[in-house]
C-alpha cells in the first residue's frame, strides 16, 4: 500500500535562496480581523486614505478584489421562441398523407367501419325515443363523427355528384371522401351539396353549406338555426 500523504509532505517552506531571489518579506499574521484590514490597507493604499472611519467600514463589510463584469443587454428586440412550423397544404399533398393506396380502395374493407359507426350513433342517441324536436338529440347529430357513415348526395349544383353513394373514409373542412360499391374513391365538396343518410328507420339530411367545418372543430361550434337553406 502507498503511504498516506501528510501536510508536511505536500506543503513545504520555500528555501532561503528563493526568498532572497524574489525579495520576499516576512509578514506577520494578525490576530484579529481589524489588524488584518489595517495591515492590508497600509500596504496597498495611500497613507492619507487609511483613516479610522474607512478601516471601520472595511472591517464590517465585504468587498471583492476582482472586478465584477456586468452583463450588457444587446440592443434590439428579444428573441421570440421558435415555434414549430406546420405543414402547408401543398406539403401535405406532396407527402401524400391523405392518399388512399390502391390496395386499400376496396368497399368490403370499410363495411366493418360502417357497422362500428352505426353502433356508435346508437350509443349517443336513443333512437327508440327519438324526437326531431329534441334540441339535444339534434346537437348530438351535428357534432357526431361521420367517418363510416353511408352518405348519398341527394342534391348538388354539379349534376355528376347527384345519386353518388358511399361510405365516408375521410372528412375535411370542405369535402367528404366516399368509397362506393364499385371500389372507386370520390371526393365530394360540401359546398352547394345536400347529403342524406338513413339510420334506425330515420332519414337525416345534411346541408353541406352548414358543414364547412373540420370534424374536430364541429364539437365546440355553435350552430344557428335558419328557416331556409339554399344550395
């Protein structure tokens, strides 16, 4: 085992030759803090400034010998924390985030989705006691999720959209994406179109001009009743 280091082995006195070369003077250690301050200021300050009042103030206060660097503020506006940029519509189209692959464009794959949606609607609305004049039930229909609903375009300003039927596979702010029994995917604009669907023996109508909202935002949106609705 190595011998333990002691104070004598680590700290040693300077030899006399080094002291004479550096011209070091022997300094007596003062017994009290006042004597230390007095001796320190006497060696490093002018004699005129070493009065009793200054020595007393120095004894009862703390002073740093090293200069303190003050931080300077840079001119200009404060930097705003960087926010993550959202993908634009063009970038989403380029990445093909919402494109349905040809292998998944089969009507039979979305039939279970439609059946699940029917059960979901029966859970939020009691169709055995359904009353069209019940405002709470109609609000539930307005705020429901329609992914999996089998919609039919009953009226539209574009004649080619009329009578198109399919299961909703995607819903955006302005469109419904339907897949029909011939395994074709069609994007139907909500604006200037009227959709219908049947559920538990009741036939419901959706006016596309009132549905120009994302499905997530529709939950908190307040719909206003209007006496007449045009295409």
